[in-house]
C-alpha cells in the first residue's frame, strides 16, 4: 500500500512518517498484515512533480495539514482520478472541500479526532491511533 502524508511537516506528520518507515522496514508492525510500499511526504509547499507523483500513486492519504492548505491535494487526486480513502486530521480547516470532493467522486473520507486530552497523550500514541485507519483501506 502506497501512503501519502499530506502535512508531513507537522509534528504528527513527522511521527507518522517515522512509524510508517519502521513498519515498511520490518522494525515495527502495528497494523497487522498490511504492507507499506511507497511513502510520499508532501505539503502545500512541495514541488509540483512530487505532489503529482504522490497523488497519482497513493492508495491511502493522511491529511494532517493545518488550516486551509489542501486545494493542491484535491486537485492532484482529481487529475489522476485517484479515489483512494482520505483520513482528515483534526486540524484540517477545509473539511467542507473534502466532503464535496468525497461526494462527487465517491471517495471514502475518514475523520480522525482523538476523544481525549491531546496534551496528555504522546505523539507516538496519537500516530498509533491513526494507523488503525489503514485497516479500512
């Protein structure tokens, strides 16, 4: 499974990237029998060619961007007719854009929002919680 982390420059993005690399390399396996292929780490400031390749080849997207920075992601997925599942992090400000995108393209959208005080939870625990979404893909 090829995974795109949109918002890889965030603290959760760094943690998720690290854990996915460990899973891919066989160091750690928190998600059962799912094999990780390519891991694409992008954000709104990434090179257009990098975004294009990631959007063309992703089987699952973790959108962890803050605020309203997902228009390039939606555009890239649309260009490549990629209808892979997208997990929206709790800080994504443009969720209505994703709901529109999901409805018009029949794309599964998952919303991740921890139901506990995030200040008391380690980044590793939050990332581990998000990895459960890969089971839905």
